[in-house]
C-alpha cells in the first residue's frame, strides 16, 4: 500500500501565498478529514485555494497522520470557515515554514502515481466522493469510469484530485461508503 499526503486544489494559489495551519482534533481519521475539507472547499467562493492533509497508510493499510495538521493556502477570507469543519480543533496563527511544505509535496509527488485500472475516489468537482476505475492517464489528466446502478459516468480530472482506494471487489461502489473509509 502506498503512502499518501493529500493535496486538494481548487484553482492554483500563488506560490508566494503563505500556508496556514488548522489543528486537527484528537482521534480524527485523516481520510475523513480529507473528505470534509474537500466538501468545505467546494462551498467556499474563493477560486484559488489549496489544502494539504499530510497522512500515509501504515503497514496494515490504515491511514495515519504524519502530523495532525491541515495546511491551507489561498483561503484568506474563508480560513475561519474551514476552521469550523467538524474534526478541526482550531486555527493556528503562525505561518508554516515553506521548506516543510516542499518536503511534504515532494513526497506526495513521488507517491501519487495513478495507473490505468486503479480504483480511486474523486475528491473535488461534480463527481466528488464518487469512486471508479481509472480508464486513461494522459497529459496530466485522468479519466475515471464511475459505474452507478442506473448509468455509467466518465469523470475527467487531475491526478492530484483522485485518491487511490484499496478496497476489496465487493466494496468497490461508486458512492462514498463510510464502512469502507472509516
């Protein structure tokens, strides 16, 4: 099972924009926080915002925090709204060291290899939280085939907007299944 650090984007923030810190409440699962942050970003009207949720999967495949923080960039007026997401304890007032973020992003870029046939969850956009199989991976975009009970949908998105999901075949559904991800 590969490790992960979730970078969720809505537009692209300026590189000079500082990263701010949200502290996560004790006992919160990182993949659940990632899903909540993803939904929170969709509700925010700012067009350029990024959130980094640093976690990896342990040897048994369970998600675990690298550090219980969520790093956010570009949410200038909406940062307090993100701090009210369930599972977030509070905002921190200091700015994150850019070298630390670059180290996390470098690890993510090495580990975020999405391949054809892989089962993934879409994190943002109209198909957010739906799961499917990657059918194409080309020129910085992926297409995900989502098989619903009544129809099939193809979602075109960026590799950083999908999360690899290690699920047994009976649980490979198009929808977000709490039993599968908790």
